[in-house]
C-alpha cells in the first residue's frame, strides 16, 4: 500500500507553491524598491562633500643652470611628498586643522606631460576645502624654496583654490538610481542561482524514457 497525502498536506503544498511563484515574480521589483530606498536614505543622511583644487608648477630657480626639462621630474617628486609630515606640519597652522584630517582630505596629482601639481582638498565645508588646498600648496611651495639652491628648481603657485559653490559628492537622486540598479541586479542574480523546484512526478521538462525490458519477458516474446 502507498500512503496518499491528506487534504491539509495537499493544501499546504499548494499554498507553498503559490507563494514560491509570487516570490519569483516579485523578486526583482522588490529588490529595485529596497535598493532605491537604501540608496536614497544614504544620499540624504550622508553630508555633502566639497572639493577645491590649487595648482603649482615647477620652474628653474633664478640664476640656475638647471635644464628646464628636469622640472618635470622634480614636479613628480614634490607631488609624492605633499602628504608627508614636513609639508602637512606647516599647512596645519595655516588651515587650522590637525595633520590627521589633512592627510585624509588632501590628495595630489601630477601630469606626465607638464611639471604641474594639482592639490585637491575635500571637506564638508566649502570654505574649509579651499583653505586646506591653499595651505598645503603654500607649504609645499615654501618647502621647495628652501631646497632650490641644491635642486635648482622651485615651485610657483599657478592658481589658488576658490571656494566651491556646488558639492562634488553624489546627489540623493544619483544614489537612489545606483541603489535601484544594484537591487535589481541582486534580484536577477537570486533568480539565476535559485534551486529548481522539484515535483513528486519528477522533472516535467524531461521526457520519461521506458526502461529496458527484463530478460524473461524478452524471451517470451520470441
């Protein structure tokens, strides 16, 4: 005898199957909504960041016989020491912020084609971002002037940092869009990796092939 499932068991299985189909159908939309909500909340709660940049250029010092082409190499070298304590120690007095904050908020970029250094500062306050960038550029320029007799190269401020008028960080609308895209992508990946539903009768997508006939039956047919 074979046990047949009772009526409550069949009802439970039917409800579970219906819930699974609804989950699959709404997995991506729910992921998009949750991602958009998370991205929008992050964009609203995260304070805006402002960025200001100051530019200095390496030039041969006065009465120096240094090849102007060497200024490119010295610009690369000075760009690497912008975040060093010797420079930031002087900049903290002018900017009025500790060295640790300067090291986190300042970055320097150099060009392989021009002897120029871009010093960029990021802060939650627009005026502070400009003050930090100008303080660091002034400090590295002063450091270069101390060694110009030995190097034959000095730094000159090409452009001072101005107070930014718009934040450089992502807006809440952009973070919402990014969150919605990420949520939809995760929902689609969940659909791809989910286990296939098994049925009592086996996989309906595959054809059932008859098994080989027993040897006794095969002899009786002859």
